[in-house]
């Protein structure tokens, strides 16, 4: 079976996105922790708490959307056995 993954772009970010996913699934939470460690800051705080004006800035919105998208993929991988590299035909 093939899958198509469509990821959101800038303008779709909202304060609080990904929080329920991270609260429910360890692999999603780990993605946010990795992003914060890699950036040397607490991007997760901006994503989950805002303010919206700060999240909307390109330098925050782009990595925030990437983090939420990757967190969703990690949950699909661990909970549903989806393997993006194996199952997606166009990446």
C-alpha cells in the first residue's frame, strides 16, 4: 500500500498545535525535546503557549511546523507501523 503525506505550510500554525499529540505519545514528545535541544532554545514553549505574534514569525513558524509534522510521522511509525521511507512513493 502506498501513502501520500501532505504537510502544512506557513500560515497554518496555531498556538497549541501538537500539544495533545505530545501529551498522548512519547515519540511525539521526544521530537519536541530534540528540536528544543538542537535549536538551543524552547521553541516548544512558543508553539504551545505563544504568543501567536511570535509563533507567526518565519523563524519560528517554519521549525514549529516541521516539528509538529515530524511528531505526527513518529506517532504513525510507532503506533500504526507506517514507514515513510518504505511506504511513501513520492517524498
